[in-house]
C-alpha cells in the first residue's frame, strides 16, 4: 500500500496518463485548485481523469519536474513542483511552480489541493 509521498510522486509521474493518475484517487477522492476559483474541483476518478485529459488537450506536453517534498508523513505530503511548457494556442511559455498538499487514506489519494500563481497562468493561456 502506497503512503502519501509515494502517491504524490506517482501522480506527478503519471500526469501524461490521465487514467493512471486518476486511478490513484479514492472513489470519493478530490483534486482541487482553489486559487483558480471555487469551481475548479474534480471528485472521483472519472471526473479527475476528465479534468487531466482536458488540460492535456490544451497543453499536450504538460509535465511536472523539480519535485521537492517538504513534509512527508504516512498520510500527508506537501511539496512543490514545476512546469515549463509552451501553450500551443498562444505560443507562450507556461512557467509555473505548484504547491500541493496530498492527504492519503488506505493507499489512495483522498485530497490533492494545489495552489499556483494565477497571474502566470492567465498570461500564458490568454492571447494578447
């Protein structure tokens, strides 16, 4: 059974495979990005797979790198990880550092809450 840090690393490593990343979540597991707004929340593997798939349609080369875990317990992990990728629709570089807190239970992700710089995201995804 995977602990929180193993689950977070597996999620980050599998971001290019929405089904594999979503399978790490519990049936009622939640992926949320509250800094992007109250409605940026997916519950359950099917919704999480769809969310990640939608992201990859916009940014096919989206990958996490430079993972640093600062807190690692059996059921929680907190870390930072980066993305640096061109957004095809705008031709702009999306350069971002995410902060993520993962809560695990019974070897599955219960909650992954990620924060990011919304201004950097807005600039990269919006045409001039």
